[in-house]
C-alpha cells in the first residue's frame, strides 16, 4: 500500500463539479480522479522537450539586426556635436 497525504485546496465550484462528474463517469472517487490527472500531467512535464527549429522560435520571420559599436573617431565627433552651445540671438534695441 502506498503512502498518501491529505491536501486541502480551494477550487472554483464549476471545476469541482466537472471533476465530480468525471470521477462518477470513471467510477472512481474524486480523489482518485484528481490524483490520476495530476500524475498524467506531471509525467507529461517530465518528457524531454523536443528540439526547436529556428522557424518554431521565430514564427514571424523577423531577424534581429545588430549594429557595430561606434569607433573612437565617431565618438569624438558625437561629443563635439553635443558640446556645441547654441548661439545666443542678440536682441535688437
């Protein structure tokens, strides 16, 4: 005889009624129905995942574009552009 544990859970009433109906149609208790379904669910999770093909991952056929970093001369030019103070307009009197 296997060991069992008591577990109290909260379920939506509609879900409880579905489980109850399934258990009755399978001629088992609700506990047995829930246990069997959990066991099936957990055994499906333990199967190794199938290999993904690039098309599975990128189903919208998009491609990431990677840019090269700025060169040191480009950085110097950008800094020069950013440091230029805007010219003040002189007021005419």
